[in-house]
C-alpha cells in the first residue's frame, strides 16, 4: 500500500516543526480535559462505568429502543426515515431537498454525513450545501475532509486560514487575527443561514423515551440552521441512542469535558417537535453498524459518543495528523471502526499504534480500544493477504522460540552480524530500526552465557 | 424495507449476547441549595458571560440597559408575554431579553424552552442576549435539571451556557461565533 | 520461596547487566532464584504483529519452562503483561492459570511479595522515570494521568528510597516512548520521533538518566540518544535498585 498510515505518517513527519505544533495543539485538549475533570468531577470513574453500562444495555436492546424512539418521534409530529447504507441516506436527504425545491442547504458539524459523503452527492445534483461550523467551513473551502472529528481545521495555521479567507471572503491580506477572521466568517455564514431552505445537523444523542435529538455546539450554528430554514433534517447513526431523558444528565455532563475540556458546550439543543409551520425529519442510519454488533470483540466500539478524547491523547494521531488515517474517522476509534467497513482498505490502521493504551483510559464510555486494535491485528492477518515475508518470519520465530535451543540459535545468528559487519552493511535501507536509531550494543556475553559461567 | 432490515439485523446480531438490565445510578449532588445562586453565578462568569442579581423584576430593564448601553433595537419577551416579531426583523435585534426556565448551579447553563420564545431563532440571531431566571428555578446539576424538565412539555429546548464561541482557528478562543456576541444572565431573587 | 527468573530475549542478548542486577537484587532479598535454561521469549513480538495463533507453542514453552516455581519474575512490565493478559488463547489448565497468576514484574514483586524497602541502594543522580505503557496501563504499576483514581506510583515508591537519587518530573508525565515492539520498525519515523520527544522532555527536566521498568523502551530510547548524541543515559530500574557507591 502506498497510501498506508506508515507512508502518510512518515510524509507528515518530514516537517518536524509542524508536527511539534500539531502535537501541542491537540494535546492541549487532553490537558484541558484533565483540568476540568479533576476540578469538577471527582466521581469521574464511576460516571465512566455508568455510561459504559448504559451504552452496553442500549446496544443489547437497540431494536427495542429504536422502535420506541420512532413511535415517540412520530407522535411528536416528526418524520422518521431509515437508511441501511450511506447511499440510501444520501438519497433520502436529497429527496427531501428536491421535494422542498430547495437549492441552498446549511449543515452543522456531522461526522455521519462525512462518513456518507453527503456533500459531494448533493453537489453533483446541483444543491449548494454549506458547512456552517467554522472549522468545517474552512476545510470545505479548501476541499479537504476534516482532520479531527471535533476540531476539523486543527491541522491548519491561522496564516493559512487568513490566506484562504482573503481569497474566498475578501478579508485583509495577512490579517491572521482569529477574532477578525471569525467575524468575517460570521458575516459570511449569517447570509447563508437566512437564505437557506433546508438545515441539516448530525446528532450527539437520540433519546428513546422522548424522541429527542440532542445536538451540542459552541458556535450556535446547529440552531441557526434548524430554526431559520423551514425544513430541518437530523442525520444520526443508530448507535447514538440512549434510553432515557434522565440519561442526558450523565452523558451531556461527560461529552464536553472529554471533547475539549469544557464543562459544558455553549449550546446543548434538544429537538423534539417541528417548529410552528416547519418540518422536522430524522434519518436513522445503519451503514454497517448493525453488522458490527455481531462481532464479539468489536461490538462495544459502538458505544462511542464521538468525543475525540482518544484522538487527543493518542501519541500517534498527534504526530502524524488526521489525514494519515486516510479515512473520515481516524484516530484510535477510527482504527477499530474502519476495518469493519473494509478490512482490506483499512488493514494498516490497527497497526498504526504502539498499543500504549492511553485511548482506553480516557474513553468516557470505557471502550477497550487498545485491546480491539490487538484483536484486529489477529483478524487482519487471518482474513487478508498480509505480507508473506512477515508471515514466514513469524513462523520461523515461533518455531525457534518454542524450543530450548531457541535463544542460543538466535544469538549465534545475530551476534556475529552486529559485531563484525561494517557500519554501512548494518545501517542500510532494509534496516528500519537503524533509520533513526543505533542498534543496541553487543555485550561480551549474553546473560545466558554469564549465568553458565558464574552460577551453574 | 430498510427499517425492517436494520431491526432484523440488530436482533440477529444481538443473539447470543447477554441482556443486561438498565443500570440504576445515583448521582452525587455536590452543590447545596443554599449555594445555588452563588455557584451558578461563578460558573456563568467562568463561561465568559455577565451575571447580575436583581431583587425585583422591575429592576431588570434598567440593569440590563446598563450592561448594554449601545443596544438600540431591544426586544423583550418575559413571563410568557411572547411579543410578536416579523421573521425578517429578528436579525436586526441588537439585544434580546428572554426567559430562562431552569438554571444549573454546577455549570452555569440555563434552559430556554420553545414556549418562552416567539421564534426559536431569537436567542441565536440577536447580537446580544439576556436570559432572566428566577432564583428558585436553580438546580444542583444536570441530573436534577433533567429530572425537572418534562420533555413532553416542550417541543424544543436548549441549555445555553455562554455567548457563542469558537476555537476553530488555532484553538484561539473567540467569543462571538455565529450566535450572540455577549450573554448576560440575570437572576431574580 | 522459589523464584524462576525470566530474562526477556532482548535483555538476554543485549543487556546482561540488567539480568545480573535483577538476579542479585532478588537474592539479596532472600529469594531462592533459579534461571531455568532453555527459556526463550514471552511471544509478544509474534502476537502483537497479529500472529498470536502462531505464538501458542511459544506460550506453552514458557509455561512448561516456569511451571515448577512459586513465582516467575521478569525485569519487564511488558513481558509480564503479555503473559497475564494474552495467554488466554491457550487451554487454561491449572498449570497455565498458575503460571499466569504467579508471573510478576520485578517492581511489583519487590513491593507486593517481598515487601522490601530499598534502603541500601545509592544512586546520586537526577533521574526521570519513564512509565512504560504496559507496566502503567497494563499492570497498573502506577495510577496514570488519564484516570481519576487516588494517585500512586510503585516505581517512584521504590526509587524514593534510593540514597542520593533525585527524581525529576517531565512536562508530560506518562507519554509512550514510541517503541511498541514491531511498531518501532513498521513506523520507524514516527517511533523515532516519539522517542526524541520523550528524551527531550527528560533533558529539559535536567535528568541525567532515564529509568524504566522496561528495557525494551530504554533500548529504543538509547538507540535514539546515541544516534543524536543527546546528553542523557538510560538505566533499568533494577540497575539503580542494585547500585551502591
């Protein structure tokens, strides 16, 4: 694979100052997370257990809760649509837009619509779709995908955004003041909000007992998009379900701290019924989720609330950037979700980890991400055409290491090589270890030999 | 039909897995009723909003005006008096003064519901926002607030905890993204 | 108490002094230590590469080699974690279960089983602790920065009793060093960068040494240090605990 994580990551790493900058920027979210949780939520670990248990229960009863949700939403005057696939999701949304004879659509941040590739689908059919989250709008103007599920433009420097806005919005050249740029976007997007005929959002939670869709933002863009245009559409993955309105007390409390170290987002919006004279639609999307439920090792990845805490703590994500995962949802959680969708396309992702386990410990719903990465590695080698040379090497190693003479044989193989070969023969392009590191020093004797000489 | 297909697939793939009961949990309420106003105020301010306490509803207009001396076009709809306004005029509002129905002491968020708004877009399109809340409508935390809020009794509701903001440009905190540039929270004793 | 000493393969080959220090420490605290000949490896490199099914024979070899001991002690959190966590794919007979439960990392063993307080070690240097991930989050040798539990740190507990040793704190407390087994050669640029950042954080905290319970992390860091001639050295925790002036 030429576009695998190792290759893309290495390319990103070539610009070390940018890597350091990105690392620091992303880790800041982790730092703020620690701060807000320590200061305000001493019972955090109990909350994690609770949230995880509620999600587990919900997944086990997901069909029942979806039906309960649907019944309640219908009673509330909401139209509920079901989409098995991304394609079907896009068709449903497009048909609603067509029916409304709409030409301009505003959309707040939604990883689900990114997953379904809604924008290109609508654009190809002549619909103007505008992402209204500032970060998403920036990457949309650049024709890039988001590089981070919560902070889509975290990979961009303000000077780059300044150049972009100069070109697209006519802002002053070289004025990279974030407030100035944000105000320009505010003006630009307010024009779009008041002239759009349809507003689309994602959803952070679906509440089964009340038929509510809950969306959190800091900018207020989801609400502007839902309240001004006559038609609002909420596109949500079926795993976003929670059983009861009361559960929001727990989940809303955990989401913003995990995501960006905020106590709570500025807006936590609860949409139950259409506004007066308006239409409200909810598209429930499966797109592989119900298949993932059947996987013993990976079903609990569906507990994910897309907070991005695992991205922010991940030493790999921070240093290789979002695009190195060559998928919409990357990072640790993406690395265990994506192989379920296409095991060949994403077989590199479970290996893009040192298995440090930090992701599992920050996860607010206790997904054992690093264990699942390990399990995926096993499944990938069993199910895909992995490198045969690696397979042969591992077979050889496993034979050697299962015998009493294994270590002395390996020693006899390695030792003369490291001891007497000239440097250029040890440090060649085949030696990945030697790319940025010296080989370990070769001692006078191995521990084995020392023990024989001194103790037995 | 996709609906049946999805539901069937869930049922099938859930076979063989335990069905655990809905877990019972007992949230810990750390803020005492006597501290609600003070704690709520601290968090409102920490959320970059302004905060004042008035003793009598009659004091509201004057106090609010003091906070936003430059606001010309003021729209106010308090105590269920939903003053009608043309849709195109909403974006011309400088300052909107609206009713909040529940306040959360331990994070400074305030619940604003559909039935207290002539139009849902008012708290988002105005340039400056003031939310008025009665001191006896404050609760310890989200758990308590959600218990008080009856979802069947609202068609839309939002917790607002500050002025709109973004950190999307190099994580620099900018107050005033798409929604209001400033928020004032007024507690009526 | 009969202790079977498990010396990880790379320690055996490259770092015999770490093995010697471990052996001497255990003996000093009254353990009857044996180093069973014929031991090889815990099998982790094979399993982490995604071939755990091929590692089964190695697992069985480990179990058979060490079954006769009361405890199995290794100067490695990572290998210990692998035995405890991932040997679940072989038949769990009594022998296997016992070996898995009786395998300890040195730090844990000294504190929890031997219950030592290292009083006679002396290491008059500024040292930063690298909390190896498998020790930290696998064996829970320390509380870690992610979770909100009562803070504890068994490595620091042992090191705090070493005379003259000054433990310095890095800016980021428990970041991975980037070794990650085969990860280090599958994503070498990234692995080396993680190592560099770890080392720089230690140098900025004025440490003269980086210590850890895992020599594998230190082997990787040492490789980066020597390539770049950074002014810092690595030393395994067993060598510090066994050191005298």
